[in-house]
C-alpha cells in the first residue's frame, strides 16, 4: 500500500464578491502596516487597486506595483527594500502567479535576510517563517495562492529557479471570480492551460496521493467544461468561477505532488524564447499525455473519464482541440522554435528533480523525440 501525506496551512475564502470582505480576512494577521504587491499596470487599469486601497482604510498600505511577468531577483530585492523601509508587518499579493510568487519571496526574505540571489544559488536557506501573507489571485491558472513554491528568473543561471518551502504557503487565500472577468481572452486561455497542465501533471506524478488525485481529476473536468466559455464569453461568471476553482484545485493537487517534465521543459521555452508560461506548458502537454499515460496502469481509466475520452490518444486530441478552440498554437514551430533550438531546451529543460516525477522514465534522447514531434 502506498504511503502518503498531505499538507495545507492556507485558509481559503472562495466566492463572488468576497474581495469586499478583505479587511475582515486580514484582521487575523494583526498588522496595520501592509505591503501590497501588484502588477505593473493591470490592477490600476481594472480599478482593482483603487478598490483595495478603499477596502484597506486604516491599514496604511504601501503599494509595490512594479511586478512584471517572470519576476527576477532585482524585482524581489526592490520589494524587500520597500517593505523594510516602511516597517511593513504583512504582505498582500493581488494579481497573477508572478505577483503572488514575488510576494512570497519578499515575505520570507524580509525575515530570513540576504538577497534573492542568495536563495537561488543555495548560499542561504529559508529557515523561519516570513511576514504574514495573503494572496488574492486575479487570474485562473497558477494556483500559487495554495502552494509552497515560488518561481524566480535567474539571469546568472540563465533559467527559472523554483524555491520550495512550507514557509512559502500564504496564510490566507481570497478567491473572487469577479476579479477575473476583466482578464483578456488570450491571457484567460494561457492561464487556463497552465491550470490544466498542473492538474494533469499532479495526477500522473509519482508523488500523487488519494487527496491530490481527487483535486486533480476535478480540475481537469472543470477546465474542459469552462475554459472555452470563459474565453469567448468573459462576463459569464459561472465559467469564470469554474476556471478559478479549477486553478485552485490544481494548486491543491500539485502543491503536494510537484509538477513533472512538462513544467521542466516549459521553463527554457519561456526564458529563452519569451513564450508565456502557460502556453510553454500547453504546447508539449498533448505529447506528454501520449508518452506518460501508458505507465499509469489502472489509474489511467479515471484520467480518461476526467477528459471525457476512452484512450490516451483521445485525451491528447482533446487538449489539441481545446487549444485550437481558444486560439492557442499547438506546435513549437508556431512559436518560432525550430530544430536549432532543441539542444538549448534540453540542456536547460531536463532538470532531474522534475523529470524524476514522471511516471514513465524520460531520457534526454526521449525528450528530444517528443520535442522534434512538435516541429
């Protein structure tokens, strides 16, 4: 019998309009000085940042609004400096996965000391809890509000580096599907495919367990049921709610199982070729379904049912059809990536800590065959 453990210290609030209760949720952190981490411009344009300022009357919020996708060490160090300068006692992240990951890193580094690069190169470790952290996702994809990971760009190592520590879990997650309504169609599609990648990888990960399987399968079903509608009818609050829940459930799954080769390969595709993270995952997802599912044995039947299919080939085609329906390219060549790029992707994308999570052994030769099939 397989042994397993499941851990989640984050308190989750989910529901339309729940942002209005933000002040009440934050009261448990006993902090009057709050660092608010937000995207570079999206939160201002949508009016969400102004709403948050009004909702936080009495909290003396300090706004750090310069976070771009794929944050680097400089972005985090600047946030740490701002938090220290203003004696902030807690952090509120409101935005997509990059914003929440940035806030996670800021919260722990303020308390643990040093600079972000120290943690990426192993000179420092996260040894104690950080500032109290609340996360409010405005995209449906990363699931970062309920995971112990944050991903940071390292220019020195020329790769995206993942930090993992239980102290990176947010204390509070507030999920309000109304905040995702203003997300443009392409971003909705890309973040939605990130959620699907998370849930599928969580299910076939060698670290899967009974609880993560339930969340992963439910997430897969919800993505197929809601993503196309959320892209084509952005004000459909039921579809938006379904996708935000799918992203949450995927986070609740892979936060305990970790991701696999799909995410490992996605990082150099993003770092070197500027492909958005969710799309970088999605472009290889169908190929990895075909590769990995034969190794699942009897467990693959539940996966087929979640996809609404009866075989691995049908599941892979369903992913490809979904990507076409939401306007995303399904081949590396469509992203400007050709055979000359393979060596670099394999060099930086074949990371042992992720690849070992695959249910089927993957070699660099096998990875090359998968990538070449997408050219």
